[in-house]
C-alpha cells in the first residue's frame, strides 16, 4: 500500500484525504479532492491520511502522479521484493518518507 499523509494537521483524529485514483497503463494517477471529517470528531491533533493499493502489479516499475490544487508531482517507483524505491521526477508539493 501507498499511504498519503497531509502535512497539515486537523482538529480531530481520523480525518481522511478524499481522492480519486485510476491506473493509466503504468501510471497511478491520484487526484486529491479535499478532506473528510470523521464522525464523531474525537478531539486530537492529527494528520489526514489515505491508502492506495499498489503492490500486486505485474510491472516492477511504474509512476505515481499526484495532483492537487493545480499542482502535479510525479514519482517513479521500482519494486524490489517486499519494498520499493521512490524517485521524484517532478516535485512541487509532496515528499517521501517511510
């Protein structure tokens, strides 16, 4: 799975990132479309998150294109066994960490 986490914090635990995702050949396109407030709202400072399944693809190399608010970032992914390596090709607003 690929987990996307916001850099901004929210006032409730469990905020989710609203996304639309689709595979276009060897590219996973993820459109970030806002945030979903949890119900009930348990007071805590937390980051918004979403997960996308990417393992199980036949190809060991693919791209991830992340779009939000008119910006687009692109990452090249290489799967190596149970782990993978990510290299940015266009990086305006995203970062990578494990």
